[in-house]
C-alpha cells in the first residue's frame, strides 16, 4: 500500500494530533493506524452504527440491498470493511458535483480501478477550532474524480488542511482502521 509512504506535512500533522488526541506527532498516514491511543471517533469505535449518518449525506453505501449514508467517504470504506461484504459507494465530487461510483469487493479491491485511476480521496481536518471528528474532519474527507478537481477544491478551502490519497490506497487504509489488516492485500 502506497499510503504507508504518504508523508503528512507538519502543519497538518500538528492539527491531526490535536483533533485526534494523539500523544505523538504522525509523520505518515500509516502512523495513524499505529496509534492505539488515538480518538479517531468512528474509525476506532468498531461499531458500524457510528459510521452511519441519521440523515442523508453525499456519501451513500449500498450493501446487500440496503442503503446507508455515512459522514465521510472514509466512513463508507470502513463500513464495508466491517461488514466484510462487497458494496457500491456513491459520492459526489465536491468540486464539480459529478457522481463517483466505486464498487469495492469484500476483500477490499476496487473493481474497474483503471476507470477510476484518476480518483483522489482527500484526507484532512479544519485548520482551526475544536469539536468532534465529524465536524473537524468529515467535511474534508471526500472523493474527487481527479487530482485537478482536488487541487481546485483545496485552493478554494483555505479553512482546511488536507492531503490527497489515491483511491486504492484510501480503501486499504480504511480497512486497516477497521481492523481488517490481515484480510487485506
């Protein structure tokens, strides 16, 4: 997984440390999977119900004929890893509104990943403020059709500190956060 080598810029690392109550500074995305003391909210609750929004959102998951809405696109990936089922995830690119549909197998592989090769997932947090993971991180964890869309969106949102993760890597990272490390890749 390439996410293991994704460095976290210092300003973002300090903000993640504060938002997620980390004792040490994360230097790469893989560091976040290693912190057992982190308060990652829904990422470490291990309870699928915490990932599901009570109201419709831009992030929709279809698993076994049921439709769920999640707080962010990573919650969608985590939910399907917890369920250990294939799922279709739909989310709109926040820059263009274009619908991105991703089918992920129960083993965590993105089907038709060539067609989605340009897709990027943003991972980030609010630059300032305090609050829940849902309010401080979820608005900045999105899927984009392309890196160009992500870059435009990131420039238009100076209130956020984010980094771009390729789609396959975001799915793999979500599986690790869900505890599916041994079942993935």
